[in-house]
């Protein structure tokens, strides 16, 4: 029986094998690739949060749909609802992602919501953070 075993993704051991696509799409010609699981998961989370529900063709359940909160009355109740939505979305679509810290800041004057997320990947030792501003 092993205790504290870390999962190492086999593809991370091959430095020339791409895992995913990097965001934003700024590379000339072809998409810039990611070569580590940490980068791929972060880009997948960014893509998921910036996609509205029903926006992806042939996959209507994909996307967090967080932009809809911008047009609601921004107050502490909205921030709590947004935090609950983010936690349930991550639990459903990214079950291996564990939220360590979630901070939501709203600026009603500029119609901007900032989401700061610190997360870790289960059984891997990978920890990262993400900040997304919606306006």
C-alpha cells in the first residue's frame, strides 16, 4: 500500500509532445502548443470560463456562461451566487481540480467582475492560479 503517491502524467515525460493548445491564439500560422499538463489544464479552464453556455457548436452544455452576471445587479448576493456557480461548474466538468481559494470582486461602476482562482490538481502536486476579468 502506498501513501502520498503522486500521479505523473506520462505525456509530461516527453518534452517534444504537445498536450494542448495555448491561449490566446497569437502564434503566426499555427496554434501555439502547450507541453505540460499544468499549462493545458489552465488553458482549458480559461477556455471554459470565457465560453458562454450554448455557444459551442454541437456541445450546448460546454461553457460556464459567466458573462450573464455582468448584466445583473452587482452586489454581495450576486458574488455569492457566482461563487457557487463556479464551484459547481468546476466540480462537474473538472472533477480533478480542487479549489483552494476563490475570490470574486465586482465593480458595478464599470460592469466588471474579476474572478481569482487558486486551484490544485488532485494527486499530482500541481498548484496554479488563474485571474479572469469579465466586462
